[in-house]
């Protein structure tokens, strides 16, 4: 019998709209910059660690926008609490590292699409990795993190939700 690897949030509906409290409080956005509760289940056998990414492919950068990158999560991790993504968070599991996002911070960076732009998609993904720890420096760029995460991914689970700001 196989189990299904899943990721979900009681705070953000898959395929739905993200609530304003998850909007950034940077770059002219007025949200509370809260990170949501995230839960995963069915982690595949052989997983040595997990990584979590939140990515906006619709950001007007030509290359998307990384909102949150967490690596070196123990394979036994099943939940990240609300606001686990605060800078210097003590609620992440021991050994987990928040990597620099595209806001330039080592924390959750909430949604902040341009006012009046079409709703942006936000892809929340948990990666089951074949290594205990990623061999990347603490100040690695999002691109390096993404490359190393993908190089060691044995399975992943995702959901996508949208967010827009009024003009």
C-alpha cells in the first residue's frame, strides 16, 4: 500500500484566494506578513530531509519571486506553525534553515503583487530530499537553493493559491 505525499494549509485554501494577513508588510504592501500553518503527510520512505518553497511565477521580474525557502527540515516534520517564518524563528524544527528570499531576508516574505495586476499564483511546495542536509552556504541565493533542492528531490507535494491587490 502506498501513501500519497500531500501538502495543505488550514489557512490558505488550495486553488482559492489567499487572505490579506499573509500579504507582505514590505515594498509598499500593508499586510501583516504572517506565514501560514502548513501540514504535510505521506512523506515517502527514504526521505532524509524536507525543504519548503513558496514561489510566485507571475511576478514581473522575468524570473518569478521566491517568498520563502526553508531547508534541512527533519524528514519527520509534519507541520509548520503559524508565523514559523518570522525572522530568527524559534518555532522551526531544530536544524532547519530559512534561506534568503527575493526580498533579501531570511524569513517569510508575504504576497505583494503590483496593485491592479492580475491575480498572481503562489505555489507552496514541500520537497522530500535524498540528503540529510543541503550543502549550501547560509547566504546562498534563491537560485542556488532551488537548484540544490531540485537536484536532491525524490518526491514533492504542492498546492497553488492566488492573491491580487486592488488598483
